[in-house]
C-alpha cells in the first residue's frame, strides 16, 4: 500500500514522501495516528494544500522538543530493584519503568518514546535513548541498583572510569605525535 507521509518517520521517510508499506502497518498505525494519508490524487492535492501548515506545526514541535532536550541534558535516573547477589534482577526494568522515572523527574513523555531494545535484567549503569521528536533525541543515564547508596557508589565509579578513559584517549594522540 502506498501512503503519503505527513511527518518524518524514522527508517521510512520524510514529510511528503510517497512510500510503499505493508497494508497492516498503514491501517493499524500510520493512518489512525494521522502520520500518513493513502496515496491517491485527492489526498495528494489535500497534502499539497496543507503542506505549509504541516511544516509549520512540525517546526514548532521540533523547537519544543529541542528545548526539552536541552533541559534533559545530564539527566541521570536511579531505579531501585531487588536483585540477587550476582546482580541479576528479580524481574526487569522496562520502557514503562523508565518512562515513570522520567515523569517523576518532571518531564512528560510516552512509553513509545523510550528506545529499549530489550528489558534491563542486571544491576548497572545504562545509557537509554529518548526520542522527543523524529529529529530530536537525547541519551539519558539510567542506573539500576538495589539501594540509593549503591546507585551513588556505582555512579561515582562510572564517572571515575569515564574520566580515566577520556584521559587515556587524550594522551594517546599526544604520545603518537611525540613519537613522530
């Protein structure tokens, strides 16, 4: 089925593109969410008439998303879960849990904006991608721990390791330049 995209969709196309998608994807997602129109002469004329309005609305949403992304800079979430001594969680941390933690931090997002390939099943520090707009995304730090004290210790250790790695990578080019 061919559709006309009304907004940019990752891995599919830009606004105004006519793309071929599976009928179920169009019927169940793109059309009900008003992200696309069926490709025919009437809808193509309708899109051309509304193109300026759609671009203006998209630009406004993008600017708002960029402002939120700037506010989210450096956001680190702590999620407390029960876990075994080996670090294996008794359950998992899902996109819904991360969404709830972000909402507690004062931001409003939907679960579908959290990009999580698979649930987090171990204690540790993770970097999770949050899509605020098709063109704007932000990486958010998530620390999963048994207690708040453990999370703080892990965060300090991760910060030290990152600083050490940054210092080592900065020293490598200098050493190579000195040898040359």
